[in-house]
């Protein structure tokens, strides 16, 4: 079992809708969680990180962390076609030095 | 530098050839990671450095893979006797302090073994 699991999608939403991306993790010792966006043929770029239970908002993006359920999510409000990309969830584990990545969820925003 | 720089950006190697991939992290960044990303997959951890110390190399797939960061800045990932299954993008990332903090990626080195 991978340390971080994501639904690979693909996920399609109409322009202006809310896109919801989900991630679960297996190690309760995980400290921090990160959402990266990766456009085709490009390297991952950081969107935001979260380490406390609850919600964290940054512009159109909201990250949610529930440590009891070992669940992390990313909400994208007012989705735009430029948001079409693969979204990678990553966690850092207390027992090691790695950033563990999920396989990514492909999002398409339809104009 | 302003960002993580990797070279070469693209490399085609004949099976059995040795390759060396270079990563120049953001100036002052302590942590440095190497990842391997196959098409349609997430980045898979290879190895982690804190300054010049290689603290974790558990992700290196075989003894053909070797990484070093001798002066705590530039790092080199070397792959000996390349095989077709080594074809992937090799991503380098660096972070300001130890693991657990945000890491920033370079553009990657695209390796194709023919």
C-alpha cells in the first residue's frame, strides 16, 4: 500500500464549478501535507501546504486536513480552464525523510 | 540561483551507457531530493540529502543508481549501464531546512534509453 493514495480520475468539471480533489494517507505519524499542480510536460509546482486540522484558504484554493480520518482534500472554487492539470498530494512522514507523493489526479475544466 | 536548475533537460542514452544528471538547488537550501517519475505516475522517491549527507537512499531501485552531493550544494545522480526501464523524468527538488518543509522542483531531466 502506498503511503499516500489519490483517485487518479480523470475528473471533469465545468468552468466556474468547484473541483474537489481527495487524498488519504496511511501513516498516522505524517506531519505536513502539500498540494502540487503539474501541467503536462512540466515539473510540479506548489499550490499550498497544510499541517493543522481544519481548513486553510488561499485565494480560490482551500486545503482541508482531517487527521482522525487521515484525509486531505483540495477544493478549487470558480474553476478555470487554466486549472486543467494533474494535482499531486504529498505528505511528509515522521519516520523518514521523504516526501511521499500520490499518483496524482487529472483535472479537466471544461469551458 | 533563483530556482532549481537541472541538466541536461533531455538525454537519449543507448542501453548499457552510463549517464550523469546534475542538479543545482536553490542557493542556501539544505535539503535535496531526487525523484523518478514515469509517464502518468506520481514522483517516486529515490534519495534525500541534508547538506552533503545522504540520509536516505532507500528509493534507489538498484546498485546501478548512485547519487552524491559532495559539497552540500550541487548534486549528481549517476545511472550505470542504463536499461530501458530507466526511461523516465528525473526530478530534483530542494528545500530551505530539513525534511518536512516545502520543497521546490526543477524542470527535470528527461531520460530515454534506447
